[in-house]
C-alpha cells in the first residue's frame, strides 16, 4: 500500500523567519564561474530593503551562468539566506 510516507497536512514551518524573495532587473558586471558568483548592477530590491547598487551574488545553480556575458541584461530572483544574497532564478532579457 501507499498509505505511509505522506506528510501531515498541518502547515508547520521552521521557527526561523521566512526567507525574503524578490525580483529585479540587473546588468551583469562580472562572472566568476569557478566560485559560482555573479557581480550584478541591480535595481531596487524592495522586499530586501536594498537600493539599486552593484554587488556580488552567489548563484544557486551554476548552469544559470551558461551563456551569460558581461553587459547582459537579466531578470533575477534573489533570496536572502544567512546574510548573503543568492540568485535562485535568472532569465536573460531580450
């Protein structure tokens, strides 16, 4: 039977504050494929209370760096994790 193994439907979440996710448009300034880092000049991240600036992000999925070039315009989804900014989703803009 497939009865066991399902999770209870109660929405119990970790005690830590939920991670804030925000999206913005950005321009690629530097790509560090070895360390899976990206320097981006990004727009305002209201949810993260960050003004537009140029800063370093970690990239969750290194495949997202494929085909990227300095100067590429991208739309990014950023999550704040333990004090560092992590790009969880990246879309190259036309």
